[in-house]
């Protein structure tokens, strides 16, 4: 059985200036690409993006969600229900 760990990072909300990208859309796409590639180098796989409302702030903050396989070390043998939310997790 595969076990995963997850990580969410803020998605860029402003484009980053580069000489190769001339439009705001292209600059924003480049900023997202940089973040995706940086996470991939660390073994993370992109899953999706989500947007969350923040208290006291207008609009929403987008986050990029990643996952990678993890065996959780000792938990694989000692705590077989680690990471579950059903009744077996209460043991």
C-alpha cells in the first residue's frame, strides 16, 4: 500500500518579469512553471490547485497541491492505521 505526504504552496498571483515572456499571461505561466519544476526536483508530483478565502482579506488565495510517496518510517509497522480517519484510527 502506498503512503503519501502532501504539501501546499502559495500559487503566484503576480507575473514575474522575464525577457522571454511579453504578455502578463505568459509571465504568470512562467512563474507557475518555475514553481512546478522546483517542486518536481524535490520529488513532489503536482496534484491540483485550490483557492481559499482568507479572513480579513478580499478575494481568495490559490495554492498548488503536491504529493510524494513516503513510507513514514516506523509508522508503517507500528501504526498501520496512520493517516486514516476511520474507526480503526482510534486504536
